C-alpha cells in the first residue's frame, strides 16, 4: 500500500494520500518520477494531504516538494515527523 507520494528523489517531504496515519506506523512512499518506493516510519500522526519529512532538516534548510523549493525550515524536523506550518515557512516573507 502506498501511504505517501513524492515526485522526485531529491524531495525532502512527501504528501500523505491515505487517512489515519499514526505515529509508529511503517509506511511506503512512491517516487513518481523514478517509479520507485521507499520506506519510512512515522514519528507523529500525519493527516491526509499533509507532509512527512523524509530526512532530518535543520533551521534554515530548504524544503523540496514535487521538485520545487516550497520554503525554509523554522524549527528542526526529524525524518518521519509531520512537516507543516509549525516548522516550515515560505521564503517570501
């Protein structure tokens, strides 16, 4: 079962495509451009449509989603954690 999708292998976050992802769950993500799968363990509950971090990221790191720079890390994120507005902000402001 696919739980998350990402476009490019360089993406640092993937998007949840199923409901009910709970902390501790072993998950599968599909890299669309390469048609490959990777595994990750959720460290937190992740709502459908929200992002999971695929690698540890420090404050100031750039976040990539769908091959595009979507912002910067404003609070440390560990691989498997919920990546959202509480730890990622746009670079525009």
